[in-house]
């Protein structure tokens, strides 16, 4: 791999062009915007290496594959989960049925479709869907499904390595469904316990649950320790209600 130049918020910064070799430059070399590298592919081995190093793919239709490691990074410690009172009542009412790993492809496809219908762009293109479905088949990617009257009302998906869950996307067709998915996932991860959930970049949606920003340096330090712990591969089954 070699460095090329790209303009970022802090001026001209090096961005690495990936070769066929499955390798990444250190994440701390990312630009001020978090862009680290361009190119490569979405094969299983490269994706797993990326997540282990605090890097993830994020790009638009027509762009080359872009690899990111933002600074700061939004994370949620499961033990610090805050559930708004109204949402807690909704969950307690039992209106929704929640499952795990029962409809992964449907969840990731719905995440993409919901963004497009809402007039937003999406990075969840067909090749991304296939790549993460491959991660799911290998036991590394997981989904949470929220059902209402046998209809998929919302959900989320992400990648699990060590004791870290890397959140990727969520969607709602019915109000509060994605929030129910996130709270249920976090409560499940409290039981293991997981060290933290990587929420990538700041959103008000996640801040309300207790997520907070930390520096990339601290994120990578925490990741280095957590990634050494045993990965819970295979299908996940919900054990809390």
C-alpha cells in the first residue's frame, strides 16, 4: 500500500490506497474527518481485520470503498444504558416481540430501503448486503428483530468480535421499534457482559441512551483489550424479555 493525498478538515492529509494484500495502515493515521484508506474489497477476512483495528467501510454508490476510523468515537458501555421512562413503559407493555438472528437479511435490507424511502442516501448497497450476510453466516454479524403482529416493525444489525458489538444500522417502520431493538440488545449484552458498543459517530438518537464520545486513542486502547476476549460466534438467542 502507499499514500496518496486528500484534503480534509485539517488540511492535506495522507490517505492510503489499499492493494490486494489484506492489511490496513494504523487507524491513528486517519485524516481529521476519519478517512483512512481507499480501495480493497469487502471479503470476510478484510472486514474482520478492519473491525479488529477500529476501522469500518462507509461509502456511497459510485465511490470506491472508503475505510474510516473517526475521532472522536461514540460508544455506549452497556452498564451505563439509560432508558427513557416512556420507552421503558412501551417495552414493559409487551406490544412488540423481539428476536435475534432470525431475519438478518431482511433487517439489513430494510435498513437500506428505509433510508432510501426517507430521502436519505445509503451506504448499504447490494455488495455491502452480501458482505455482511457472509459475516452473519460465519457467525460474526448479528441482527435484532422487532415484530408487531408477525410483521417486521424494526431492527438493527452489527458485528461482534471479542467483547465489543460494532453497531452498523437500525430502522423503524413502526414508531419506537428500533429503540426497542437497541435497548433489548444492550440489556442482553449486559448479561455476558460486553465491554462496550461501538456507535461510530455521534447522533442524538444514541446520546439519549447514555452513549458518549471518547477519543480515538482511548477507543483503540479499549478495543485492543476487548478484542482478545472470546468471540461469541454463531446464532444468538434472546435470553431476556
